[in-house]
């Protein structure tokens, strides 16, 4: 059995290393084997990754070294593997609410721990050494917010170096003087690939190192590696890859690392339809990062034309979460046609783990140049102000049994309660108020609450941006707001 396993290992490794083998396709197919099962959503914490890092200390080939602490005393650990000449430094989540790549790094650690790929690793780690600093901002991750515990954006502290996390990142950078650096972030899910009707699901950047955006040898290598990654990922997310703004930012880490001689590659995870927890994009990160490591190890990027990078469209902003098109609205005597664009922002709860949505009417009018994650043509529907349900004053305790269908079908998005609960949100898809004296005019920047009728009948209600089809026995999703 052992011999058979050894032969199999050699065969698999040889296949992976051969020129014609599609490494990325192999990663795509085998991902579930390596996915770190204890991480299931975006809001995992430092305490969730600590046992995984602890485990790596006992994993052959891996070295784990504590390199510092966050403001609130959470350990920052550098994980390394490999003894090749070319050093690659990867750091993630300097913005606490950008965790997609951190999850992928733990998938990658599992992949690199799989002894059945040994011959491939012997080859790989004869060429490169990998250094990972996962979750640079654990205090931000604790609250799932961008900034650190001082409320400073670490990516604007690369020059002044006032925060412990920024100092650690810079110290590790200085100690390694790596040839390549990977700066791993998440971007707005509402970025589009240029003006195409596609989400920018992954955006790359070879950061500029000066205002003139010159390209020297260091930046050129970033451009070439990105060219390879663009091609490798296009088979999985065709048309969904963009380029992040290349304006020089002298306070940011990527721009400075590029200036200080490390070929730096920014990877931003954006949005993907029906993937709110970004688990598919986590898989794409897994493929992208391993693909990058391989192209650096086998130097296949060195013959890649700059043209690929130069032709990648820039991030743009043509996306709403929801667009409802061709609605008829009556303004006084006028009847006019409008599209309505609605966004739903996640507002984190105090526990840093759960969240509610806050809606906003983001635009009104002709939105034909925009598109929505949910995008509906509602020609023939009339949009009207929502009402407040007046038949009854509800007690908080009875809210879980209320008949939402009955309330919706009367054109209501708000109910009156005898007492308002704490906070800003209602857990149910209904808005709560103390009286019926509520202005429900549909206004830009205000929460999205209104009713859609066809032939005089309420067919849809929009409650705090959640579109509800008004049908009996339906399960209604979403959360409302508390109107104070
Ligand atoms: Zn970021």
C-alpha cells in the first residue's frame, strides 16, 4: 500500500509540474479537500484562527513566529514555509472587515500540508520561500470594521507608522526584503468592470510608486504576474476581473513596498451574485494565490506581455443592489416613468458577528446605464407611498405571530407598537413605529419603503429595501427599521 501511495504521489506531482497541466483547474476541482471547514463566513475572529495557527506549529515544514501584538494585545504571527531563494511575502486583512483572503490563506495552509503533493512541494520550496502574515488587524476583525482599535486606517499609516500593527508589517517587510509581496483586501461589492454589466469580483493592481506612475523593473514584474493571473482566473470568472485605481497613495503600504523594491500585487475581492459570505470568491483567492506562487516559482510570468495588464478594465461604479425599472409614479397631476436604484448596507451589531441591513434609495430616474444584483423590469406597475397599519397596536411579544401577508396586502410597511425595542432595526421584515404620523415620501438617500401595485392590487412591497412578493403562505425575508 505504501509503495502504491508513493507511486501515486510521484505521478500527481509530476502531472502538476508538467507544462501542459492545468494547475488552476486542478485547484478548482480539488478545493473542497483543502477548504478549512471551521471558517464558514466572513466574520470569523482572531480567536478562530489561533487554534489553526497553533496546529501549523506542529506541521512539518512550517515555522510560526510571533512578530508582535495589536493595540489590544492580540498576537500577530508570521507563518513561513520553503527554503527557496525567491521570497514571497503575503499579508491579509489590514482592514478588519476584509476577511476573504484570510480564509483563503488557511485553505492554502491545508493544501501545503497535504503530504500527497510532496514532490511538487519539494520542487516549489526549492525555488521559493513563503511568508504569510494573516489578519494584520485582529482588533478591527473583532468588531468587523475597517480601522484598528485607535480608529486609524492602517493603510494610511505606512509612512508615519504610529500603530503597532503597521510597525509589525513594516518590520517584517524590512526583515524579509522579499522579491514579491501580496497585499490582500476586499473592495466594495458594488464595483463593476468598467461600464460593463458585470461585477468586479476580483480586481488587481500593480501599485504605482510615484505620482508619475512610472514603470520600473520592480513594478514591471507585478504587471507580468497579474497578466498571468488574469489569464488563469478568466476561465472561472470570465469578464469579472478589473483593475483597481492606480492613483499613487504615499501613505499606503502597497505603494511604499513597491517603492522600496518588492514587486507588489494588490488583490481585491469584490462581489459575486448570490455569494454574500464570499465563499466562492474565497475559493477564487485560493486559486489566484497558489497560481501566483507557481508562476513565480517556475518564472513563467517573465515572458508575459504588459498588454494583458494594460487591457484590464478599471473598476467603476455602475451597480446597485436592487434596480426596479419602468415604474409609473404619479407626481401631482403628472404620471412619469422612473427606475429606482436601492442599496442595502450591512450595519454590524455590537457582537461583531451578526448584522442588520439599512436601505437607501440611491438613485431615481433613468438608470439604463446601471445594473443591479437583482434587476427587474416592472413595466405596468405603479409605485406608491407605503402606509402605516392602523387596525391594531401590537405588543412586542406578539410580533413573531403577526400576519405579514395581511399587512402587506393592505399596502402597509409600518406597524404601530406599544413600545419600541432597543436599537435601530426590527428583526422582522416590517418597520416599527409608535404612531401613524410618519412621512413615507419616497426620497433620495432615505430608507426604501414603498408599495407596487398592478391593476389596483398590491403585488409587491419594498420594506427597508427588501422586495417582498405579496402572496399568501410565503416566507418573507429581511429586516425592517425602527422609526423613532
Ligand atoms: Zn482594504
